[in-house]
C-alpha cells in the first residue's frame, strides 16, 4: 500500500445530493416511496429489536439541530437533521439532513449519505404506510395543509401507497400552493388549490398538516374535523411547536411512533403525561387495533423517529450496491499496523518530502 | 445554476484522512499539539457557555459507538466515535472518528472531517494541558503504560506542552513498545522501553495509562504509586472499563472533565456516587486549586468530552481556511427555491433525459 493512497478500510461510500437524485429518479419516485415504505414497515414490525432513545436535540432561538441514533444490534444508524423555519428567507432549506450507517461489530461506517431528499421520502412513506392502517377504507381525497418542501412527497406517497386520487392544497402563502400544484401536474392526481384550510378539508377523508412555524399554531380547529377522518399531523415536531387544537386530540384516537419522544415533541405535548396513545408498531404487528369504525377520528401524531431513518439508510445501502451512484471517501485512518497511527502520519511526512 | 451542478449552499468542506495528515505535517505535529491545546484550554475556560450532555452511547458485546454533541450557542459540533478493542485483530483501528461543525443559526454544517487522527491529537493535547495544572513542577519523566495508537501523541504532547524529556514505555505486547520506541526515535525524547509496569513507573513524576481492554483491569496497583505523582488515566472510558485499583483513587485528588459522564465511564465508576471530584475547568479558571503540595497524588480521570472535540473542530475549521486541504462535498440539497425540493428533483429528471 502506498503511504499516500488510502487503504480499503479507510473508504466509506458517500451518496451526494446529486447521486441521491439520480438513484431516486433511476428507480422512480413512486417506486422508491413504495419500496422505502416496505423497509419502514418491516422495521416497525421488529420494533422490539431496536435500541431506542429520544433524539438528542440542541435548541436555539432560530431552530434545532438533532442527532437521531438507533441500532438493531447488527447495524447502527444515525441522522443529523436541523429544523430552522426562517432558513428559507436566506435561500436555505428549513430541514437538511445527512446520515451514517455503521457496522456494530467494528464500529466502522459503511455509508454516508445526504438525507435531505431521503428524509422527505421517508417521512412521506412513513405517513402513507401508517395511513394504510388508520385511514378510512376507500378514501380518495386528501387535504394537504402546508405546501412546503415536504408536501409533494406526501401527496405522491398517499397516491401510490394508499390509492388517493385527489389532493386539496392550502398554504398561508399562495405561492407555495402554486408551486406544489405545478409540481404535481401530470403526476396522476387531481389537484385542487384552496383558499383556506376550511375549504381544503371539505370532502377529504385524510387531512395532512405539514407546516413549519416554530410556535404553537392552530392549523386545524375542532369544527373543521368531521367524523371518520384520518389526520396525519407532520409539522408539530419539537417542543413549543404544534398544529392542532387540543379539542381535536380529545376526540381522536392518537397513534404515535415512540411515546417518550412524542410526548416531548408531538401534538400531545399539549396533553397530560398519561394521555392515552397507541404505538403504531403495535398496530402493524396486530397487537393493537388501528381503525375500528367508520366514524372514528384517527390521528397519527408523527414527529419522525430514528428507526425510519435507519430503514432509509438500509434502503440506500442496498440500492447503491453495484452502481456508480456513490464515491468513496477517505474518512477513516487505515494504517498498515492498526496500532501505528503515529507511524502512518510520520511516514506520510517522508512521502511529502520526496514529492 | 445548472441543475446538475450543486449550488454553493449545498457544499460542505470535507477534510479527508490524507488532508488531515498534510495539514498536521504542514504545521508540525508539536505545533499542532500546542495550538490545539490552546483552543482546548480556551474552551474549558468558558465551560459555562456550552450546552453539555453525556455522550450518547450504543454498546454491544464488541464495543461501543458514541455520538458526542455540544454547542456554545454559535457553533454546534459533534463527533462520531467507536471503541472496539478487538478491531486491531482484523487490521482495523480500535478507535475511529469523524466529526461535524455546524452553524447554530442555520443548522447548516460548515465542516466534515476525519477525526481519527484529530482525536489522537486532541486527547494528547487535553492530557498535557491538564497536566500543566496538576503535574509536579519540574517533572521530566513520564511512564507511558499502554503503547497503542495514542501513546506517541501523548509523549509528544507532554514534551512540548509540559517539558518532559524522558518517557518510560511499557505494554503487555513488547511489539507495541518497540513500535512506539521506533516512532519516538529522533523526536527529542529519551525513550526507555521497560519490561513491566512496575519498572516503567520508577522515577516517573507523571504516569499515563492508556490501555484498551473493555474490562475491569488493574494496570496500576496501589503499591506502584508513590507520593507526589500525577496520574493521567486515559484508557478507562466506558462502563466496565477501568485501569486503576480503587485504593489509588482513595489516596488521590481526582480531577474530571464532566462528572455526569465520568461517573458512568471513568475510573470513578468504581466509587460511590458522592466520591469527591474536581471539575478541571474550575482549576483552569482559578475557582478550584489544582496541585497544592509536593506529596499530593493528582489523578486526571479522563474519558474525553465533547467540548474537546468542539475545540478540535474549531481548530481545523480555522486552519483549512485559504488552503487546498479539503474538498467540497455536495452534502446538502440546495434548490433554487428552498421550498421546492421536489421541483429540484423533478427538474434533475429532465436534465438526465436530455443527457
């Protein structure tokens, strides 16, 4: 091994934003949502095999930076993700992310990947997979309230996984709605821009809320939610940030990912500590009922959990095999003798002097 | 902006292992240790401005994977680090690491860097900076017990920061000692390989222990430690992993980085919860005494803390400015309209079809 060339153990496959776009487009967005949904459901079904911990959050006035680790004992994954509602004013994403998959037996990373696009995909796939268990049968219309970066992914995931055919869009910013409508044109959905949230929910069996304000907001009031609806609440995902009036929670059966995290970050942060919730993995494994009658209001109080990112990392790791959709990064030191890190450095000095 | 070319906000500087070696060698290893020690000391002195949390550890039979985040309110840093004692049998490093520095106001990463070499440097610099406050004045000889990947860095840091001129090396594996002695030849230290730990500590004013077994081991027994010595205990850094007999702890004044983490991971995990310790930042700011007399045994029960990595990330971020010692990674999605992530993906599809 040449001292100036990284050894094979130093290299970690890296999937850039452009690689991710080529991977997703090569497979097809809707196929990715479906396949990724399969990985997510598979991992929810083996929920008890995961090490689970609430994400580690660093809050500031402007937003939050979070680390979301989990492990199934063989692989370890974590995601770095931020949430900064004002970012778009400076041309930045509200949410950006990247993640790492590693081998538990050695601790060596086996994948580093962009996760901004991947998080949008996994969030949408999770919502739609959960809705398979909770949304009213035969529901074909979704209200999509909040038409930011996540909205089109939600619409397509519900189309391909749950079979909706109509989306009713609303955002406080009409330009956001216009953008989403433009992007969804020709994608096999009837797209209806609406002038108010009230208008958007009319006739919708599914209501998805995905707004980004870091504050207690009331996107949905109690009178807007009729019997039999499924609410997919995505936007409330950190302390002090909610979207639903608490009266809606009192009328709903609430389903969550991981209660210790959701009680801090989700809509149910408005409720007492013992407010009853059902863990969605228990529904997926048949240990708890999902929707039980036509007039029930079901609410998925989604905050995003580390296992969903783990599923997404697994998926990408599987899919890039045999492709050129990654580059190898010289991320890990790999001396000839693993205990001779200093010698590796010292010998590099000699090769620099020669060069 | 060309759809197939990442925009400027998508790019994150990445320092590879080879870039790190060129950076460190360009500055000089001892100068790096001294300058990095300065950054570490500066951050310990403003300890109260940091968000602190014990690291998030995922333990397995073979080792541990940890995330170590911290923030000073302006910058946020975290390190991914593993500890797998058996790794060297497969040609891998026991400890590998990488880290990220990010801007708190936007949540955007501003640096991704290898940290295997950097961790070795920061650990050594931390030990030596702490010893400035605790080691006996005029001490010139250090026993270095455990001659693995960290050992040469420790020896050079104590030489350049504390002024030692002699190191007495011991490892249960004589080949490790031979490797360290070879690497330290010509570095301005008198190097004395020893056949036992007992022999190594003879005449040493400073004893550094840095062994990697994931078990309770007794590298130093009580009778080996004479009055006036400073012990720099590096190796005990996770639950179930210690190096010192507890009788030594009872005779010593113990200094630690961050008690909530050290009580879990350090030598003092052998002691009751209320075992008295002094936080090293309080010594550095003059709020607590360091060494007070010649016969006192001082013990730095070091487990490594996130602020030290933060200091190291800050240092690298400062030092690569204006150099070519990094590459820009297309890590963050950067659509023209930040709320139009889907559109970015969709438009990439068009450019792929044209191409």
